[in-house]
């Protein structure tokens, strides 16, 4: 699994700052304050950068799924999405809930059941009503469920997918589009039909039974 980004201030930075300070006639108190300010500033920059990198998945990290590598996610989301990415190209089948073919809700239900021990409602209309936290679009996390109105009826859910990160999501789309695939939430079609998102993993059991 990829290591999470963590803001670390190199010890060498402190040593360097002390060495440089010796060339100027400043008091020990002023010298200590300069070091403290410099270290604090550097730490703040690294911390903000780490938070940004953790919030925004890169194209390279997403591509790593295809190579069977794990991703920088909480354990359950990592497991769900890695399994989902391994199923890219699986055909779309209306009513399908197995690797022989999935519809959109069947695909989500299969992954959450197999990887997180969760039994989600079978249809998108029921799934959108699960008692899970609503998530705003600008606060999406990998593993969140995305709901769309793709049948022309504004606000009436008819499709669902799972957020990957970096504005990408995975879903079992349709027969014509090749079944399980990754698309961008930023594409005009998906952006226009997007309804809401829910953090279903918040309902995950404390202990997850490993799949056989």
C-alpha cells in the first residue's frame, strides 16, 4: 500500500539555520527565535502541501490501480476500489450482481458486500436513501457513492457509481459503453446529471470478515 504523505521537517534544516546564524552578530535569544520561525514556516508549507496531495489524487496514482498496486485510501475504500478496478471491462447486464455481468447498483452492491461486509439496497432508488452522511461535491473522498439522473427526469436517480479521487469515478455504465469503466465527474454529461453523493462507508461494520 502506498505510504500516506506526512509533513516532516528535516533535521538538517535546523542544523543549517544554526550554522548560518553564527555569521551574524545576533543574540542567542534572537537566534533561537529565528530558527523557531523558520522551522514553523517550513513546517506549515510542508503540512499544507501534504494536505493538498492527500485531498487530490493524481493521474499517476489512479493509473496504479491497473497495475494491481494499492492506493492512498482508508483500508475499506482501498480494498473496494482495487477490486473494482480489477473488474474494468466486465460486461453490463441488467439485473447483474456477479462477475458474469453487472448493472450499476449490482456492481456497487457486489463490491461493498465482498470487500466491506456491507449489504446495500439492491436498486439505485433505495441506495440513494441509505442512512449515510451526505457529501458535498467539493468534499468527496474515495469510496463515496455518486448518484445521477440519467433518464431525463431531473432529480430522479437512475444511475450510481463509486468515487475514485481526482474527479474520477468507477461504474458499470451500459452495454454500449463497455460495462465497468472509469469516467470523469467533470465531463459535461456526468456533471449535468449528478444529483448527490453519500459516504456509505460510514455505515461499515467495525469488524469486516475477510472474503474467502
